[in-house]
C-alpha cells in the first residue's frame, strides 16, 4: 500500500524509534529469492541505490527503484526478484519501537511504499550512517542514533515534497481536462473520481493550486466560451447555454450576469453594435 505523507509524519512523530543496524547489499541482475522473511524482531526500511527489483510482501507487489523507499514490518513473508539489466544495490535500515506501541501504531508491523523522488541529501545521510555503523565506540553509537533520526526526517520531508509535486501535476491535468471539456456536462465529484480523490479533497487541492475552486474555474471557462459564441454566431441564448454545459438557460443567464454585469442578450446586442 501507499501511505499518506501526513500519516507517515504522524507515525514517526509518535513512535519511539530505536536504530538497530544498517546493511548494504548488491545482487546480480536476474536473481530471484522466494519465501524469505523480514527480520523477526525489527521493522525495516529498504532504500534503493541502483537498479530495480520487485518485492512481493504478502501478495502485494512493489516495483522499486531509486526514488522510493519500502517499509516492511517484522516477520513478513517476502519474495524478491531483481529486474532490469543492472545489479540491484540497496540498503536496509532495521529499527524497533516498543511493543507497547504496536496497537496504537500499526504501521510498524505493516508494509508500504513511500515515493520520495531522487534526493542526494538522503543518500549522503545514508552513507554517513553506514560508515558510523561500521565504526566502534560509544561516539559511533551516538552518531548512528542521530543520523538515523536525520534519515527519518529527510524521508518524511522528501515524501512531502514528492506529494506536493504529484498534487500539482494532478491539478494541472484536471485544469487541462476542464479546459478541453468545459462544454460537456460533468460533476466535480465525477472529475475528482477520475483522479482517485473524493470531491472535498480534490476541491481543496485545486483551490490551493489554482487559487479558486474547481466550480469557479469551470464556470469562468464556460462563460468565456459563451462570450465567444455570443460574438461569433446568431444562436439563441438557450442554444448557447446548452453548448457551454448548462441545461437551464435561465440559470446560465444568471451566472453570466453575475460574472459580467450584463445579461447574455445584452452582451450579444452590444457586440453586434460594435461590429
């Protein structure tokens, strides 16, 4: 499954996380491992560094490569297959939380993927963590704990940035769809569903990105199209209303006047005088 960035942040804010170890591995292309299990006592974060692989956790497949992180809880059945022509190079960070938090923080025992995008800073922190773990002494232990928390913070920040980029792309596509289909009749809820959202969340994201609600944006597109038709043809008002997605010509006229200050018939007559 994919975890929401707010849920991810809440999880790591509440969890008393404790660093266990970090392991870096390289596996040749084409390698397949069946019926493996994750660590019995630790949760893990898989951070891809090079190549790609398919991890199947309890029948859920994750096609992973640099730019995402996979989380898996303890003792989870796992199949791995290296895909593509390059070697599979990755690191696994094992960590624990107190058993008393298992019920309140179920994400620890779950598996999910975290899109983070390419982040050199994350790779740098991971490298420092790996070096510190290979060293000995109490200072190295302290350094590992600090770097581990820095790594978690950077993962959450990267996930948040990636989520925002993804949301912007979705809103751009939605705005383009409305522009191309403003003459058609459709509901905002139906449009939201096409982008995997409910109407409320879609409207909030759209307003955040576009500076207006999707209803307002669609209305302005339709009125702009109506102005073009009122200027370029002699169609009846009810025909123009229908052409721009309004079944009720009286409702169309009210909306038109609200946005322009004059009725469609007045606008049409005024343009004819000037032409």
